[in-house]
């Protein structure tokens, strides 16, 4: 299993660097999207030791992990993805309004 996880970490990294949407990357590489997303969800919840960190409380005590994102220059057609609870994804254009996104995430999280 460790070899598969290593392989999929590499694939996910290549997708991120490709500049393609995940769907386009999967089509180009002949990867079934369902498999890609399964591994992405599995590995996004894994810590350095490969064990799941989901459900563990963070310093904020809420169980959510926030990561600071420093934005550079937006490229045409660039899309960002925000993974929220329940495995839901919010896709945003490169020129999104951070305040609007904060309100959107809060609304999505409170609906559950």
C-alpha cells in the first residue's frame, strides 16, 4: 500500500503542476476520475507518517485545518479548489474575491 500511496502522491503533484483541470489531467493520462478523486481525498487527510489526521483536533479545537495561501499573479483560466467538510469542493476562478469566498465557505459549512 505504501508504494501505491507514493505513486498517487506523485500523480497528484504532477496534476497540480500541470496547470490543467483535474478532469483534463485525468483524460490526458487515462486515469479514471473516480480513482483520482478517491486517492486525492485519502491522501489529503494523511499526515507526514501517512496516517489519517481527519477527526483530530487542531490548535483551534474545531478539527478544521486552515492553510495560509499566498497568492501570486493569476494566470488566465487558473482555477483554485477549496476542500470543505464532507469532501465537498468549491472551485474558484483565479481572480476571486477573498471576502466573498470567506462568506461562501462559512455559508457552506453552516448548512451541514
